[in-house]
């Protein structure tokens, strides 16, 4: 339920509380403590006409879905953009939708064709055709269903439509005489541009007023993930006269506004055009006397990009000098798309002339997989084998599949990793050929089993009979991509593909993998596929708000030091594990160093499959039939027969 936080409309003298704050900070500085930020309560009676903060504009469930969508693996972060002062690039991460806001010129890139690639940001998300003119009640149902299905792009489309339809009641004094009338209610139905900003703790944005010629009235900001305080200051000089000829107020015109997570802030009228706003760069805020540490905050700024003002010249009736007037501006065309994931260079519905050469080939490995699958498993291979492989945890359905195959079967284990299913295959009397994209992981599969008659302890699934030790010491393994498996057509009796499909980031690549599995298995042969499920058991510690997510892996430096990424020599010379951890953090894109726990945190890309999604993919391919399917241990699985 939305609740509105009214902002009091009155200018008051702030000299005393401001002075007290300065004295307090000087005392803290003398003690070696960081300065205390000015408290929001010191400006409680200050007004910013046209400013409204609506608490709980979105729900917690909607917030989680939006964060998963906008910060997940498919988030279309903008290329580096030069700042307005031309002293460097904008430091925080941003996304643009509909139209790019160019920080260097502080203007909108209106002509997507002429401006070229830098203007081809993703389109705005849109509702399906049958929801575009639906009732508010039906729109709410659409958003609820999208949250339930973890469809963040649809949630985003629904929230933007909610904003367009929302009826804001003006709170400034001049509108009180119209209370309850149409003049007092405003809506902003032409929103056609969105900028997403990621503010990490300590990051902010300088004082500014959004360019008048770029955007119309009504700028909205939705806060996700964390709270913050935004500073507003009147841009009118204190000594200037106002529009009524009154002398300027000599008191400070400053307002500190608390923006809680899930709130919507509206800047309209004076708040949009004559008051500047900023987020001060610091680690904490002070709200009603309480210090609140900042956390990572995602803001959604929704605006109406407008046409450039055109100056027209007319001659006066008396034949005097020409007069120049600016033609009224209009909202730019709305550019939308229902397609997910959003991409730069996507032309949207109003322009389909993009060159196909600009689009990435479906089968080429996306950067998401290179940086958050391939590179990650190369780095964590030793620890992965130590914590996963040596425990010998196998999925029961996959193990049963192997044991039920005829003896002597040749099984392709595609994405075999450290070869944890090899012993089960050998003990069943069959042969296995393992392929994986990670060479370090494959190395851990060599000699990883122990003989049944030895005194060496090990998990039951890693114990093999003495006669199989030769296979253990020299397993049949090869580095290979599942997009092009280096095995002859119909050369295998069966195939395993366990925990591979959820690391493929596009639908086309998932279908390609299925086709390759069907190609290498002979007619009548079987294929077992398992992938992570969106739906998890109640007892599971894993809960996913999106279908495409980053799953953290906390790596210990002592294991990373054993992996090979070109730092091995340097690592051997370093004894301080924190130094080692920092080197690996710098070496891998997207890795973070947890100084408190002395761990390197890698982000693994995963696509979480909905119930029935694997079956739907199989239906797109000829020559395969489903023998069995189901849910097991947080995974969906299918067993296929080649026909």
C-alpha cells in the first residue's frame, strides 16, 4: 500500500542548527572521528514546491525482481561516457533506455541513426499488446504474475506503466485553492526515457538541474536496494527579487530529503526547474538523528525526452525588427521492445534498419560467459574439486541413468568438470569421454579416485576397483565447447550433460547445445540433462528473484594460488594471503575482495530454468523425444531418446 510523505512548504532560518552541526563536526575531527553528516531534521520545515516522495511505491517482491533484472548478467551497462567537465569518465555505472543522456553535452541524443552506435541504447520495456490499455486492476495482476515468474523485464514494464498512470496531487501552496480539482492532479503519461544509476557506498552525484531543453516537466526517481538522502538547494540567488518583485530571502534555501528504498520521488515545477539536487559523496547519512550506513543503491530515473526547441523569426506588423520565438516542444517518439534481454544496438519498434553485422552471432561466446563462467571455473578449479568433487556428491537420477545403460556403452560426459561421474561409469562397465571448457577443472579429474582395496580414505563415489585405476590415471578427456563437441556424429551410445545448460546465457546457445548432444548420440541412444531450477525447496538456502542471476562463489586464496592464470610465479613469491587475494581480484573481471573474511568473491552466471522450460527447448528440435522429466535436488532434468 502506498503512503505519501508530505514535504512541508515553508522557508525557515537554519543558521542555528547548521552552526551546531559545524561545531559538532569540529569536535569529532579533533577526536580523529569522521564528520557527522547534517541531519534531515534540521530542514524539516523547509519547502521545495513541486517535490513529492511517495513511500512504498513498489513492493519488496517487485524490488527484488527489478534488482535481479537490472543488475544481473544481462544488464546493459552503458559504455564509458565522458563527464561534462571533460576531466574523465562518469565513475558510476549507468544504463540508458529509450534515449541516451549524454553526460558530456548534458543533453539527449535524439537522432539514433545520425549519432551512431553511442546513441543505440536499449528500447524502453513495453507491455504485451493485450495489456497496453488494460485496467489498473489487470495491470496489477500482470505485475504480480511477472514477479511470480521471475520475469524482471515484464515487472519493469509494468512499474513504468504504473508511474505513467499515477495521479500526483500537487502539494505546493498555490495549488491548495484547487484542492480536489483537476488542476491539482498531474500525470506524466509520456515517459519515454529511463536512466539507471548504481550508487555504491561512498558514491554520489554533483549538484545539478536536469537540462531544461532535454526533458519536460516531471522527473521521477525510484530507489531500489537502499536508502539515501538527497540534497536540494534553490538555484535562485538569495539577493535576487522573485517574480512578484519581493526581495530575495537571505536565509539558506536547502532541503535534505530522505529517500527510503522502494520510494518514488517526483520533481515537478520549481523542484524540477529552479532547485538543484545532489547526492553527497559519503559513507553515511543522518536521518532524524540516526546515522544510517549507505549500501549499494539502484535508482531508476524516469523522464520525458523532448524535441529540441526551434526558434522561429517573424516580422512585426509595424515593419520593425524581427521577433524570435521558440516553438513548443513535443515528447520524442516512444521506442519500445518486449524482447529480453535488452541490448545496446537494439533499434526497437520504430527503426529496424540496424546492420546485422553489428549484432553478435548467437553461437559466439558472449562476454558474460567468458568472464563469469569460463574465467571463474579456471580460477576456482582447485577449490571446486576440493569442496565439491572430493565429497563425491552425485545426483541420484544421473547415477541411476548411468547404471541402467548396457555394459560397454560409450558415454559422452559433456561439461564433465572434475569428472565426478567417471567412477560411476567405469564401475557400471561402460566407457566415458569427458569434455569441458575449463582445462584446470579437467586436470583435477586425473588420478582423483582411490582403489577399493587401498587404505586411503575417500567418498564412496570416488572409489574404483583396482582394475579401473588405469582409466583413473589416464581418463579420456578433452578441452571442448559444447557448441561444437569434437566427436563424430552417432559415435556415442549415450550422453550426460549435468549442470552445463544453466551456464549458457542465450536461448539460441541452449538449443545449439541440445542439437550437438543429439548429433553425437546414435539413434535409440539416451541423453540425460540436468540444470538448476528456479523453483527451490522450502528448505533450500537458495532463493532466486530472476531467471538470469549471478551466484557468488567464495574462494580461499590458498586454493587460488594453485591455479594457473599467469600469476603463479608471483603468487609463489607472496606469503601474505591478502596480497594474493587482491592480485586475483584485480586479475578477474567482476571479482571482489572480501577483506573481512579474506576471500575472493567470484560471480558465476546462471540461468534458472522454470518448470517445463527444458521440455519447451527440446520441442524446438527434431529428432529427440522425452522419455522422462522431473525435479530433483533443486534441479530440473530431462531424459531424451534420439529418434
